[in-house]
C-alpha cells in the first residue's frame, strides 16, 4: 500500500503492469518497518515550509549485513564522500538523513558538517561511527545550517519506533508529490523500503535516495542490491541528469532465517523506480522503451536512452501523439554513422503513445542488412533443429500449467498464445491448466480480505473461493481463450465444475489452508471430447460431491490432469529458471532430476516450488513421460523447451 496525496487514502503499491511480482507477495502497512528496525522523522526548520526534514533509521539486530550504492557523479556531495571514505558499507546499523539542503559543492566545511552529522547520529543511536551512513538532498551550493540538523537528530532519536517509516520517508522528500514507500511480505520474509526522487534523474550508478530493510537472509547483499538496481533504478530517466547525492542502501538482519524470495527485491525497486519517473516534475505519463535487434546490450541501451531523453518523444508522450517519426529520429541520432535498415512503422511500435493509459510502451527493432541475413539463416536452422521433435511429438498430448510472469506481461501473454497455437498446428494436443494468483491477490486486497499462504497454497475460506472463481473464470480464463481464438485456433474455457471435470475432496491440511481441495478424479472423457477440435483451457477450481466449491492449486491440478490423460509431457511455467539448489543463485539450477531425487528433497523446499515439484512427481507416477519446470519470463520458453536440443529449466524423469 501507499498513500494518494490527493485523497489521503491507501492504494496498492504494486500497480504497474511492468512489475513482475513473485507469487504469494502480501502488501502490508507501509508505516511498519521490517522486524528489527526503527525510524523517525522530524521538522528541524531546514525547509522553509516547515515540513519534516531530518530522519533517523536504526537496526536493533547485531550483525546486520548491508550494501551501499553511491553516485558516480564527479561532483559528489559531502555525504557521499563521507560514506565512501568513513563508513563500513558492509555493516551499516544506522542512517541519518536530511532534506532541504544537499550539502553539495560546500567545500571542506560541508565535509566536516557531514562527518558531524554522522558522529551525532552514532552517539544517539549507540552505534559505532563507521556503521552510520549519511544521506542529504535538496539545494546545491548552500552551506548547511548544521545546528538545526543536530537539534533534529536529538529530537528524532526520542521518537524512533517500529512504525516510523512514514515520517522517515517524509524526511527525505523534496519536490516529491507524495511519499514513496512500502512494506511487503512473502515466504516468511518482510521487506520495507522508502525512496524519494522526481528530478535530476538519470543514474550512471545507483539513483535517488532509497533505503531497504529486510529480516531475510541475504548471503551477498551487494550482489543482490546491484542486480536489482541495474534492472530498476539503472533503467530510468526523467531529465537526463545525474544527481550529486544518489544513495541506495540495503540492510538485512537474517532474523527470519529464510532467504530473500527470488525477484522480490527487484519487484520493489522497479515499482519505486516507476513511481520516481511518474513523479517527474510536470510528468503526466510514463513511457517504457524496448529495443531489440541491437548489436550489443550497450547499443540497445544507448538507443533506448536517446529515445527516452528526446524532448520530441516526451512531447508526443504527453500529447498522446503516436508519432513514430520522432522515435526514428532519436534512434538514428544514437546510431549516427551506422548502416541500418530504414526505421519505419514496420519496426517501430508507437501506438500506445496515442492511448489513454498513463503507461505507454514503445518498441523498436533494429536491423542491418547483415543482421537480417544472419537472422534468416538462424531461422532456417531453428526449423531444421525442430523437425525431429515435431515428428516425435506429433499426435501427443502436452499439459501446460500457465502462470507467473507469462500471465502478467502483455508481450509474454500474447507470445504464449501464439506458441500454443503453433503446437496445435504442428500436430500436438495442448491442454492448458491455469491459475491466476497475482490477480486473485489483487482483488482480495481491493476487498480488504486477508491474504496468506501455507507451503505455497493460498489459505481459503468460502469468500476467498468465490473471489478466485470470479477472477479465474471471468477474467483470466476468458483472456486466454480470446487470445488463442484470435491467433487462429478455437479454444474452450472450462473449470473443474464443468461436466464434473474434477471431483474434489478437502486437502489433507484443510485445518491450515481451509477451502483448498485435492482432485480425486479427472473425467478424461470430457477433456478428450473437447480436445479433438479445440484447445481446452482449464481454471483450477472445482467442487466436491456435495457441491461445495474449492480452490485448487494450479500446479497440483496440472499434474493430476496430465496423469489422467496419460500426457507425453507436463510443462510448468514459473518465474525462476527452474528448481534451484540455492533459491538465491540461478547458477545452481538442477537441470535434470529423478522422481526419487525430488522425493528426497521436497520436504526441505519452501514456497511455490514445492507444489510444482510435487505435481511433477504426481504426473510421472501417473504415466507421464517427463515433467518440465521452465522460466516463463523468457519469450517463447515453451517452444525452446520442446523443440531445441538445449532445452531450458528442470526436467523431472522417472
């Protein structure tokens, strides 16, 4: 949740379609810090308006680990230099901040003032001086009224509390229209974060001011933070200007004893980054640039930044003018001297510039004649590589569990539909089983309902099941069917209720998870009848023999359906590379595992991966040839797994 300044009411934190939120994330009260942290913010008089301008943040857990990313601007402000030279960035216990004065371009006196703030904060927090970081933001080139800030530090120390995130966030605001902060939970871990930023935004490293706290175990905080920042704050611009005071801090206590869920930190930072862009001075819309076909990632970024910083493109974005010519001009300027194909509407998608939504996506595909020839050769080679697999799988049934990022990203949704239609055209019989966890969570939160998970399963009562049915059948299922139909293959949407497709009994842990069901029987006659001419699309809800409705884990449902049909393969799309030995290390992928190996490890596996692996085992024991867990974030991951030698993800075999 965050706060709408115009209404004073709470609103969802994760509200951009461009944020990939991991399954099972719960949005909590943003004023509440992660366990083990306290904060406060007070008005010292630095701001002429009398607003909150001095803040303190402290971790009460000994042995906290941290990572600190700072601006690369050569004119770095005094607090940046103090953090670089005088602080232990790996073990930051406390932070002192002020807004209204950046303490930048203030000479040696400014440096001494920043040191004095650090030392004063360390004293009131009872911390070693090197374990306290300093961050300042505001006007550049004006001497700091240090007496006011020192008084503010003393006052803030007496107001430190576990629910101090709101006032702390306000203490770092300058031209921000409202506070940018959140607290979220997932898999037994809490993450809280506070940020500010609206102008002087185009980082070459780190960005703005942002402070993140968690009780998760983070083995390498710097690597975790750097990766998340590179995919979020490092990819934004408002005015093309790098600040003198950019600071991002991650503090992790490890008190929960659980690892930081994959993708959670990145999701938080991406949403905060988008809020910074949306809060740009005078901004009314946010744009996202996608560049493909570049010679290198560096070239793609150069072109994307040129488009994003173009005053002409910004004018088109603001005026809702789908003028692709301005995008061509900016891209061509970035590639001055290069030989490329003509940039026209065939390779530039600017339609969303003219839309009514506040978020607009722009896409451009770069291609030189040489690249085009190489691409054509590669396409032919891909077809030849796929031929033996097409021959092997012709007439076979493949059950696909559809979920995760592949359901939430517009491009991936459409790509998934085209991939499934292709499977049907080349002779396979695809059957789709889907969930809709993020959408269900979204609607539950809008209705003020509690969201909880146990071992990857949503805790459900009768009202939860009704919301799930409404979302899965009325929204998610209908969208999948529509896309398949649009791409040339008729599809039929159904649920476990239709034709008594599923016979449900309460889950073995019903006392913990409530109205979550287990599938006793799948009526394959219903599916075979439909699959003869259509692509079945099954929502994972059903009823028991008395007509009571139950929520069914979509992974479990897919495994049961695959076993009942005697499918050749069961494929589970998710938001990670596959089954990872270490959930924080994608290089620890288990690319192949036997049922026996999964059985031996499954009791130690937490979160959403547990029901996926359980479903793989269920499918294999039911006669399915192999089960695959693949990364649905990768475009065309379904085709890569089925029709290439390399394959991707984890394959479970008998």
